[in-house]
């Protein structure tokens, strides 16, 4: 066993600053955590991935129409696709709303 000091895996100063800013704005613990996450590279990657999935879902519906699927099947696909996109949007909105609450932004 080596006699090396234990080093933290990652120290994210930006997340720490985000947390301080959120606490100053009077944000809840959940909003503070989501705000800190919104400042991370991981969130930016996930946000882009969600946008890509949404575009792919739109394309799947366009393909169903161009392939001449029955209207009933196209309608069912459209309902499911819209529902999935709404769920994905809710995830993004949750983080966006927390960010706005922590930064004190008002629409």
C-alpha cells in the first residue's frame, strides 16, 4: 500500500460558487442542487442529448407519415411521441426554473 495522501476526485469550484449564490437568493435545497448541476458540463451534455432525442422523435413521426402508415397508427405514434417529449421538457424546465430561482431572474 502506498503512503500517498487521499486526493479528492473532483473539486468543482464553479458548483461551489453556484451554491453560495443560490443560498443568497433564498433558494430551496432542491433548487440549489439543481442550480449547481445546471452549471456542470454534465448538464450541458444531458441537455444536448435531450434535444437530440426530441429531434429524433420528430423524425420518427415524419418517417411514419412518409411510409404511408395507417392514420390510426400515425395518431398513436404522435400521441406517444408528444407525451415523451413533454416528459423530457419537464426535466429541462425543472432545472431551468431552479436556475432562475437561484439567480433571482424573473420573467
